[in-house]
C-alpha cells in the first residue's frame, strides 16, 4: 500500500525495502548508486520480474507439451499405418485361409 501501512495496521510488506532505498538515497553521492535497492523496492510492489519469469516458465511448459504431443502423434501414425510383422510361428496350410478353430 502506498501509505506505508498494511491492511492489519502494521508496516507494509515492502516497508523494509523502502527503508533500505531511502537510507541509501540519503547517504549516496549519486542517485545511480541506489539503483539496485530501488529495483528491489519496485519489484516488491509490483512483482514484474516474478510475473515475467512465470510467463516464461508457462510458455516453455506449453512448448514442451506440444513437442511431446507431436511425437506421440507421429508414433501413433506409424503404429496405425504399419503392418504386423509375421515371425513364422503359425503356418497356414495351403487351401486354408487362416488357423483352424
């Protein structure tokens, strides 16, 4: 929350990050020295890096599932179109269409 207080009345979840950033900014000769602490505070507020990582993980998981589905479809196509291999254990007599019942 922007006020610095949480819903329960205590300090907000990002207050420690804000304190570190404010302390650095007050003591630094150049504001660019506190860039890392500012990034930590903004990340705590908005979770932009966390959301980006989650999107990347989700995208990679979907791509992996698609590759696995494609390879599974290829295997199914091969099995559906192939003929069974005869090993010659059952030999039909000439004149019979198949094994005797």
